[in-house]
């Protein structure tokens, strides 16, 4: 079939009947997806957002719409950008390589194949890239809130230098009208918001609002309501806080509500997903070796079952506590306290199963936790009892030693006490004898400099440790030193 499409495309090109070609290509039968791979979607949409890590978006009160999509469709919980800054990630997602680009350069054009022209269009399908705030089709350069670095297609020579192809990179003002019918909706559609709406220059809530206003245009279009289509929403890179882990939403009718994939994916996986859907050849070894995101479409629903439900049964007032309940099931289960009460100061996160916080009250507290996902009955843990005790002062530091320095000072060193009393050590005090001269340092330091000694006097030193409960006993004295000039 693909050979027939290419043959017809060549013939039509010779006759100049480009409109006929577009109509034929749009309705040409798509290749059947390989067994166990991604469905052969009619249309695939990609939206690239900007510069936020997974933890900044998922569960954030600033992103209610994004999180509602994650609950209604699928979320990749282990997805990563491939580089910093922006441009290399955009090139990776469309060309299968960063091509050695390490900056947001505007003249680093590429004589390289790309997914739009060299794979999608070559297979007899149509494509179009929609750029919010772009001044005009095929615009090269920056303008206001339109940034060329977020438009990967203009970097490819076989697009930028070909007027027919370059005029498929357009301002997003035509997006809604193009989606009015399946005949005018491209098979492969890329959407880049402007520098504010993509969260690059503006807040998370601004980007969330933009998505809430534009994603429904896609989901309510005939391409989604009457055909089988896919929407991928991802972020180009994180903000440097989470090893480039970013959220990625997978939206299609065949994705179970609330599905979570912990498979490690990246932008090459996104590209491989498109190639897998349409039987396209990889562009480089990067997308050839990447794992398509097929688990979102080949999953079956299953009731929840706990796989981790044995938290520590002791806790200390004032000391941080954390444990993660885990449960299998598809869609991903949510967690709740089914009976009893948690120790005051602790909270259970519904979406992640993390029980965490800082206990505030002593006593024994018994409760159960449930995991539910709408399939079968909720799973419930056996009763769990956590006993919360008051903290005690830390033990005495050990191994205290002293070295005489010039200018009537001494450096005192020690080893942290064997017990911190159940509460983090917040500070140490080294004290001289005689004289009671002292030096205070924070709890992560095990050396202190005591000054103001009397030259010619012999001193020993003791050290105490402090925590949320108070100050513990003094250490054994250090070796003796004689203060010197």
C-alpha cells in the first residue's frame, strides 16, 4: 500500500494536482501496527510545554486541568528530556538526534531527515505545525513571544528551503478551523504555545489555563470523536531540579483512565511511538533503539492488590516520618485511610501512597489503608499500629580530640553520638576546661575552633550535642593541649 501511495504521489506531483494528492493521502489506509505495538492512529497530535519537572506539575494545585487529564487518561511517570537547553530536545523529538546542538542557536540549520517530511509525508500522510504568536507562515527568527528555538521544523533544510513544506509551519490561528473536519485535520499535528502559555516565561497556572482552553478543541474535534486519534503532551526539559524528569500525558480512547506507566521513556520514545503507529522507519539509531509507549494501549484492567504495606511501627515526635504504600492494579490505584486514624502530623497522599509528615503527639495509633481503582473491590491492609514516642536528648559525642593552633586557639574534633535521641542533631558545643570558653557549630559539623585561650595554659575540651529535646551529656574530655601564641 505504501508503495502505491508513493507511486500515486509522484504521478500527481508531475501533473501538479497537489489538492488531489492531499485528499488521497488523508484518506489512504494506514499501515497496520505491528503486533503488540502502538495502534495505527488516524491522527497524532503533539504539544510541547516548557521547563518544569514532573514533581512541579503532577499533584500541583497550580495545574488542576493537567492533573485531571492525568486521571482521565495516561501518565508516564518515568519520562525524561534528553538534553538542555530547549532546542536539542525539540530536535530529538522530531529528528531522532540533537545533531550536536547544545545551545538555542537560531542559525544551526540541519540537512537531516525529519519525522514530518521524510517519514509522515513520505508515507502518504499529511502534516502541519502550529506555532502560537508566529507572525506568518514559514517565519524565520524570533518575534515577540514566538521563539524560533521552540519550532524545530524551521531548522530542517528540506522544510525551510522548500516553500511548499515551509508553508505548513503556520501561526496557530488556523488550528481550530483546520480541526473542524477530518478532511482538513493533518495526520501529524504539532502545537507549540508561545513563551508565556508554554510556562517558559509565565506561571504553571498560565500554561494550565492555556491547555484547558485548547486541548478540548482537539478532544472535541471530529478527528477524536469520529476517528481514532492520539494526543501527546510533554515538557521539553525540567528546570534542573529533577534530573530532567518531566511529565508526559498520553491521551487516546484506548488508554485506561488513570493508567500510569513506570517504564523509562524519553523524547526518542515519543518519536518511536509515532513511527510504531504508522509503520515508519526510524530516523536514527536513537529512535530505533527507543521503546515505543505501547503499554498505554495494550493494558488490561485489574483490581488493586497491595505490594508494600508494612510501614515502620515506631515514630518520634518532631522527627520526619515517611513510608510509601504500593499497590498493583490498572488503572493505578488511589490510597485512603479506610479506618482508624493516623498519628497527628502524618498525612497519606491519595495519588502516591506516601505516608509522611512529622508526628506531633505521643501515643499508639491504629488504622488501615485502602487502595482502589474502580475495578473489583478495594484492597485493604491489615490493621497497622504506629507508636509515637517523645524524643530524648542525644548521647554524648565520642572520640574528642584537640589540636593547639596559633593565636591562642584550638581545633576540637569528635564523632557524632551513637544515638540522636530520635530527633536530628541540630548543633554541637565544644567547651574548654578551664575557662569555659566555647564554640557552637551546626549539627552537620564535627569540628569547632575555640578561641580566646590563655597562652601557656593547659586545656582539655568536652563536646555536647543538641536536638529537638534539648542538650545531651558532655563527652569525655579530649587530650590536653597547651595554648600557644
